């Protein structure tokens, strides 16, 4: 997987080099398919791809059609229908009906792509709007700021005899801030990139805060926990996971996080630790609602014991929170 901003930056780089591309979007799914509506992929002139709409025959057929669109310099909307027998023959568990929109992009679309990138860099959502007319075979590609058009659900597809329109909301996934670089943090970090989470590690100990343990971290910051808030900018939409080396250090981190108010604050905690942390925060002026906003113990209850199992429970909860 690739970060959303990097995905759109890749489109920009290709178009600046005068290399046309096709943006593939799953816009409708009935039955079973590896990925659902909103999955996106970029097809380059040489047939290589960036990101995925699920792999397998669906992706292969989409790429082959996109190659034709690149030659003909046009967009199209394609229906792929796989019954159970056909699906089994090509390695899918069961069949489904999938509609894929293949949007041809060239240099004239650069202003729209730059708008998308600018909105992402400012932490804003945007909407991709693609409208088409059947008779003229014209597809109009536009990026709208979320404020320009409210979209009740993540996507919307309308098709009629004359053409259609597809709308999809895009937003950058939250960055996960890992406080602590120990065994659990290392296991969490292994899972995050493939789930389209960017992550930053904040640790006091240099022997744990390095690329050996966190090769895909966006950043690794070595600092005393008392000072992290002056060195790290955590957005209101980001997630924070406190898994430091002890009660007191977690409490120092949590006290600052409650003032920053990210979208999710979680901490590993036994019943004894939870009582200790809550008492400390009460004594330092935080009310019950603020304290209860901390998820402690962190993670979904799957009876996890090992660092790898605990990491799965934590990341599952992050996925759940992101979906909400």
C-alpha cells in the first residue's frame, strides 16, 4: 500500500513527465470481491500499477482495458461479472459483479491533481467527482473541497440512460504515534504500513529508537517524554498509542496527549495501572470525561498474551476507530 498523498504525488509526477495514466476506481460491488467500493489503483503507460484494487483476474482485466484506454486517450466504465464457477477457475473464492471506472488522465488534469495534493497537505478531505455523457463519451474529472459539496456516505454512484456521475470522499489516514520502542511497539509497527497507516516513533532510549526496529517509520524522534509536545505536531485526526517502558512514563505522555486531544488515545494497562493513571490525572486537574477518553487497556479483547498477539489486538482497534 502507498500513502494517499504519495499516490496523488505519483500521478502528478507522471503527468509532469507527459506520461498519461489511468486512475482505476471500484465504484460498485455486488457479491464478493477482494476489495470494495473506494479501492483505487494507478495504471502507468508501461502497464505497471501503483496500489491495488484487489489483485487476481479483476485487476488483470482492468489493467488490460486501461492499456487500451491509454492508447485511445479515453475513459470508460467497465462491468466485470464473475459467477461462482468462473471465480473458482481463476482462484477467487466466489463470484461477484464489480463495476470499475477507468479515468484517463493527462497533463491538462494537473490543476485538479495539485488541488487534491494541496488539500491533503493541509489535512483536509476532498471529493473526486467524475461525470460522463454516453453519447459524447466525455468524462469530466474534478476535485472538490469537501466544503464545496457535502457527501453523506463515502461514495455515490448514479447511472442513467444519458450517462452518470460518481462521487468519492478521500481523506488521509491518521498517523499513528507510537510512544515507546519496545517489543509491543515493534510488533505494532510491522502491521501498520500494509494497512495504510503512517507511523511515527517517539522514544527516550536511542537503542530502541532506530531504523533496525522501525524500518518503515515516517520519523523516529528521540526525546524525553516530558518534552515531546514541543517537538512533535500531532493533529486532531491522528492516533496516539502509549506503550512506554513503565507506568510513570505512560502517565507523562498521557497528560500531554489529553491537552493535544488527538482522535484516539490508547495505553496498555492492568487494573492496577489504570487506577494509578486515573488518580494521577485527577490530581492534575483532568475531569472524568477527559480521563475516560483514554482507551485503557488498549486493544480489542482477544485474550492476547504475546507481544505479537497484543499488537494484533491494538491494530484491530485502530482499524475499527478509523472506520468510525
